[in-house]
C-alpha cells in the first residue's frame, strides 16, 4: 500500500512527539495537528535586559508582523479559539483586533478592532472584552450583536470572567478611585459587590456559588482565597512568597474540576494549586528572555494554551518581542507552538 506524503508527514510528526517526551500524556489534538510545531525553549546566554525597564524601547518592527495575546478556547468546542492580534506594521495603535479561528474549518473572522485588555468566552457563546473606552463589550462568535455592557466614565471595567452557566460574569471595576470586584447578572444586570479593594490580582469561578481570587496579603505575599457566594465566607488556600521577585506575580488562573485545583499563570511561572491540600506544583519556569502572559484551558483534562512573550535584544536600548501561543500538556512536559 502506498502512503500519501501527507500521511507520511503526520506519522513522522507523531513519532517525533512520542520520542521527544515518552513520559508525557498524549494530547487530545482534535483539529490542531496542522497548526502545531514542536517547540524546544532554550535559554539565551547573551540576553541581558535587566527586566527591560523604563529606558528600553519596544520596536514593533515588521520583521515580527503580528503580536498575539489573550487566547481563549471555546468552552463548548475545543477546536475554536478567539484571541487578540496587534498589527506591528501600523504605527498608530487604536486598539487590538479580536479574531475568531476554527481549527477544523480554518475559518477566520475579525470580530472587533477596539479591544484593550481581557477577553472571555462563555458557555452561552457570548464573548466579553474590555474596549478602548475602558468598558466591557459583548459580541457573538459570528460577529453579531456587538453591545456595550458597562457604562463607567473616568474609571475602568476589566477582565470579565463568566460563571460556568454563562448567566453571570465577574469583573473588576474602578469608579472615582474606588475599586470593587463585582458579579453582574447577564439578563437583569443586577450587581453584587464581592470585595472593595485594589489588591486583587486575578479571579475566576469554581462553580455557580463559589469563586477564587489571588490577592496581595502584603508587599511580598500573594494569597489564594476561595469565596462562598452564599455564606459570604472567605477561605485560605495558599500563600505565595515573592521573595522580592516578580516571578510569581500571578496574571490569570482557571479552575480544573477533575482534580479540584487552580491552574495559574504568573510572570515567570506556571503552576497548579490543589484546593483540598493547598499544595502547589510548578509546571513551567520561564527563561530570562521569556515572559508568561496568560493561559486558557483546552478540554477538561488540564491541557492548556499558553501565551508567551520572547524578548529579542537589538541593542542596549531597543528590543523586539514575539507574542505567540503554545499548546502545553497538563503536566507541562509537552510544548508545541500554535502556528497562526
């Protein structure tokens, strides 16, 4: 029997993965296979950015035409994703584009071009994001029904997170210098104030009646807390000691039901904390030239899409960065770039 070149290529790629990390569990690839490229992160011994502070300028050159941020996988279909895209060939920045991608049909659709930060895809097929006017908008995955949801002036509403049913969303709001973590009903717009503090870093849902958040406990400690919406009780899970470093500055997190744990992404680390025991497992550590920007679960097993920045030094005052997505296995041992 004569094999086609396509089948031979797929066979060799799968064989390569199997040899690369024999102890890693297999991905449920779905329609992702044609978009994946095996990735082997390595340290850059010549990198010396000193955290790329105030005096270092990002070039945004056309050599890297697009930056990709905020990947969110459809909770109802692991073969669909939305994400931010920045066009680096345009000198004027008026907001990020939001793109829809179906890995099976290869359909790509521009949904919006006024995104600023944060995006969430609910089980109700609404996609929420913070627009350039600092208010939350919603839109359907086919590009229909763009609607403004919040109407704050002079403050912000950011990082919406849907409840599992899609009937509520949680977000951080600042009005007149007062910062609140709020939960809002989708249909009635009724608002529940959970906590009044600017110290919360990241938040999401466990189920319809409980949430979690990461909060500054002190200048050097970030705490993971659960909050019961019925009893209004807060429960301690784990404290992260920073030790003067920003390595564990947590950016976003999601709940994994199968092992009752929180998968979290920090500036230089990805880890998982078990709610029952409070124990933490480190899955990934970034090299000096890398920054982890966020993640999105893909399926129920714990595999996830990671957003990573790789910084390239041009000279002592200029850098050019790549922002891309990577498919990571639940144990952190398999690592493949998603080619967009």
